[in-house]
C-alpha cells in the first residue's frame, strides 16, 4: 500500500512538472474568453520539452500559432495568460489580451521570447 502511494505521488509530481499544470486565472485581461477565477489546464508539452529550472526549451517540436492562448513569463518576469497576436521572426511573439482595455500585454512590454512560454491552455 505504501509503495502504491509513493508511486502515485511520484507520477503526479512528474506530470505536474513536465506534462500538465492547473492554474487559476487572475484579472480581467482575457475576458470574455477566460473569466477571472477560471481554472486553466495547461499542456506543458505542447510546444516542446522544458526543464523547470531552465529557461527555454530543451527540445522544441512545435512553433506557437497565432490565436493560441499560452501561459508565459513576461519580459518583466511576471506569469501571464494571453493570446498569441503575432509571431515576430522565429523566436518572439506578441502577447495580446482579449480585453484590450484591461490588459497589460506586448503593447506595454514588447515582444516576448518563445522560450518564455510554459505551455498552451488546453481547457478553461
């Protein structure tokens, strides 16, 4: 019984670090698509493999597409949920909030490195 619990916790921890994460949306920048307080399921493996202690991707197998909702670190170091408004070259994107009047996004802090993306929001 103890081994089963340890294995279950190890698998859950592995999935949370490398595959999926659950987050709660804070603020109104993505309304009406994502409401304040909504629980988000984020696929950490959607664009590639990242190590949690390292910035950028170890292996990247997919480039983000315009219109996808992603979780990322802004150039200011804050965690954000925004829609990809445009791709800038191969290494940067413009983050845009759906509610432009309430959103601090690339209009404020500029292009974001694709390596800052933690994952794609797959359910909200």
